[in-house]
């Protein structure tokens, strides 16, 4: 794989994208070609053409991985592109390699120089092969992309280039880092037309695409040569103008310089998170036909759906879906628009179950977990972000953050919880084995941090991040005690690690992790749970975790559920949880007999709530419960985005409790269908394409009971639990059941 190719580039400055190229003259006629394969990768982002045509529909290849150890190589079948003489041309930009990554001015790069390495292998009918590899014989020139940055945008000058040729140079790279492509390609998806074009109060031309999305704007224009059109992107408006403060240091601006003819611009060496665009300098009146928004994300197949009688809940689900699209751009990120866009581990730790229902994201998360494993192996703990570009921060920054570094709950638990979600969704034992070493490192690191009491109450923790009661500038100041949160999370992680070890035939490890889980549970009960079932710090989150993670049994569990329900009622059925508790609070209420309270919490429209953002015209999930305040102004905190899926993790409860579709065995080899109606909805239904076929489950109110309709794949058994508690076993096919009212 690229054994004889050199990595090449040319010196064109940091901002300018390169065009690298050569020509291949076939040794035999085209009719004798049986296969032609193009293999490539880059320190940067590349687009390759053979014979003037793109080799694939991928963009921003090779994506972002832990480059120091895992540089993915792409392989394309280009047989159809062969001719007796073919030109091979590659556009090479900065991508994530020289991306100025991080936040608050860190501007972190993997290296000072971008580079490309590739080979074209042509196989003829007689078995002969012809190989073209990158090397100093290639040519180089500056492209029309004279500036390119993921955060800041691009500048494309369509005027004829001066034609200056640049000397190609061979640059060093470590061949041992090359690995086969694991993750699906980043590709274009929907193309959205403007829903409105108008003038802002300041006289600027604004465009609304009707949906917060991730990608770029494709623009067509004709005008005098040298005319500059500037497109600035924003997620929301404030006082009628684009709200750019949440972007922090990211300029998120593309500039297009006209050639004097009919130009079409598509800035494929960047991406933006936006719903609105401000267009300046367009010659004449801007019309809807002049531009379109191109949605870009990893190539994932939609697998799960949900709908119900409440349109606001349906919009919440679609917001979650769009949030996943925007933040699954080669890896699961925190947000796609500001100067960050990093693979924060805590976000996907809590969101993975929902992600695996909505899309087939097995390969996206598999590739990311391989990066997590190698990063963890070198740091000794699960980094806060994967790939861990923050390790390149200046020494003075690292010195300030040193006390924070080390194992953390939820963020570090991604090493366990994401594999747990993948195991139940897809049931791949070999992949579970690949993830297991990182689980071990996380648990060993956490175990070493325990206090003599057996609690994880020492060291830095994010805790119940973004509790709605936390001050805007101090998102870690939650009501829930961070030690309670961390200890509960450790119990969950140790428990699944014990299960994973058993599945993998590691009996000694299974006993080890089961012992850690038992000791952690004992310490939790002794130090944090009172005889009346109240839990230390008496916040919704601590009850949600204690119940959902199985730390409580019997009367204690019921008492904790009753106390949680009381807190929810006292709070006016408004959300009072952050990253830690939000995914589990409705589960905990439902599992302790408080389904009515769970529904009232779900359907609340006042801030803070899941539906508040929907009533404020949100089309993705927000980072904060009040990212946009009721008066339409942006939250004053320095950290806020409008596309941040973590708090949307509640949709997993909609899928698996309200619609009731759950795996009874890993990979849905056996299915549990347990639809759970509640007040405020007249009907709900879900569908999921599992590895064994399509599963459907839905319910509708009828007189004093419910009609429940299910579909089960042929050859698969489903355990059906009706709302009145009646149980059935179904093997394949479609069925309709009549159920009495719920038994509570």
C-alpha cells in the first residue's frame, strides 16, 4: 500500500491550495485494461481527478484521524476513467492537518507542511501492471483557492492563473502510520434552496435556508472580472443581523472573485455550520436560483424513524437527526461552526444510543474508537477530545491545564459507553474485542483515582455539565455533586466491562471488573444514599443515574424514584439536568412508575425544556437549554452553539420507551417491543432497520385502551409487552394487538 510512492508538496504559503499533477501514457491500449486503482492519502485534504473527472464523490479526504499513528489510505476504482493518455491532478489544501485547530486562539497544527502521496496501478489482460507513483517528477502550481481554512473559510479567485510552476519537493512522512480506510467517506447529501432572501436592518442581503446545517454554499454569478462576493455564515439572527459572536474566533466567511464570465463556486476545502448567510458584493439582485446550501457529512444510512401526534416532539426528533448529520463529519464532534469542532468524548458518550438508532454509524464510530484507543494508549487516559489535537497546545497552556488532565467520568467513560451502544446495536464481537483495551486503561486510571472510601470523589470532573442553573460562564457548577456522578458512572462502566470480558472469554478480567463494580456500588450506597432513599446533593441528576445505572434495588429504588418525581414536580416539570442526567431522567421516572411525570417533563415548552428550543424555531439541538433567550438574544456565555446534540439524547427514550423498540439481545438478534403510552400523545410509532431486518412498533389510543401494531423480521423472535402488562412472543410478521389502559 503506497510502498513506492513519495509524499510531495510545493511551497505555496499557508493559505494557498496546491494543484499537483502528472500525465500517464498507458503501456497498452485502453481496451486491454482490466482494472485501474488509485490509492491516496494526505497530510491535509485532497480531491483527485483522473482524466479530468473526480475519482469519487468524497470530499475533505482523508478526513481526520490520529494522524501520528493512523493515516487512512483511500482506494478508488478508476477503470472507467482510463484513456490512452490520462492526466492525474490533485487539489491539496490544509484540511485538519494544518487547520489552526482548537479554540480561543490556540491555532494548533499537526505539522507545518501539507503533503500528498498516491499511486495509480493499472492492470492489463495479460497480467502486466503499470504503476504511477507520486514523486519529484510531478508538477505543481497554485490553485484558484488562494486561502483555505476549516474555521475561517476560503477565498477562490476564478480569474485565469498566472501559470507559475512551483518546484515539487519530497517531504518526510512515516509509512508505518498508513492504514486502510475504516470510516465511510465524507460526501454531499441534500441540496437546500433559500426559503427567503431579504435586507437586514443594516441593509445587508440575508439568505435563510430554513434549516441549520453543515456544509457550504454553492454560488453562481456573472459580473466584471475582479468583482468580490463575500458570504458570511451564521446559525441564528440577533436583532435582525447574523449572530457571529457564538463563532468566537472562526470567521466562517467565503470570498469569491469573479473571472468575468459565468462562474460557479463551491468551497469544498472548508465547511460551515449555518442556517443564514449574509451575501455582499453580488452583482445585481441576488435570486434564489443563484445559490444553494450543500449538506455535507459522513456517508451514513438513515435507519431509524419516530413520529407521534405532537408536531413539536416530531421536530425535536428531526433536530436530533440534523444535529447528528452536522456533527458526524468524519468523527463525532461537539459542534460544527465555531473555533472548536473537536471530537469531545463526553458528547458522544451520552448520545451514542440515539446515534445508533438514527443512522447506521457503526463504521464512523468504529474508526473513531480506534483513534481513541491509540490516543489513550499514548496518554495513559482517555483524552477529552479524540483525535487529541490539544496535546499540541503551547507549554504554558498545558501547564495551566495539567491539574485537569487524567481520567474523567462520562468523557473518559466514552471508552466503555460507546462500545456498549455499538454492541447492543450491532452485536459485533470482533469489534468489541478491539475496543476492550481502551476500556481497561480507563478503568485502571479511574480505579487509581479512588479515595480510601472507594468513591471517585478526587480529581477534576466535568460533572453534570451545563446544568441549566449553572452560571453562563461556569458550566461545571451543577447541583449534582460531581463525586456522586463520577462514582455512579464508574459503576456502570465497570459493570459493562465485566460483561465485555465475559463475552470475550476473559474470565479473570470479568471477575476483576465485577469486583470493582460491586465495591463501587457498596461505597456509593454507604456514603451517598440515605435510609429514606435520598441521594447526596438531592438533584434530579443523581437520582436519574442511581436508578438508571442499577445502583439501587427494591424499596430504596422506589423511594429514589418517588423523590425524583417530586423534584420534577417542584421544578414545574422543567428540565434541571445537564450532560450527565439529561439522557436518563425520563428513563428513571418511567422505570419507577412515574410515566406521567416523564411525559409532562418531555412535553414542557417553557425554558428550560427540550421543546423550548423548538418553540424558538430551532432546527437542531442547542448546546445550552437557553442558547437563545426568550427575547431572541443569544446567551451571554462565551460558549454557546446551536448545533450540539448531547442534550438531545432524550430521543433515545422516545425510540425505546415511547415507541418501545429495544434490543433484547445484541444486534437485535431478539427484540423487545414495549410501547409505553402517556398523557399528551394520542399515538406514536417507530421503525428501525436492524442487522436482521426492519422492526416497527406503534400505538394509538382507542376508547379506553390502545391498539398496538408491530412488525418483526422473519426468523426473529420478539418479546411484546403491551401497555396493560400483557406479554406475547411473536416470530416474524405483522401483528395488531388490543391493549387495555396502562396498568399503574
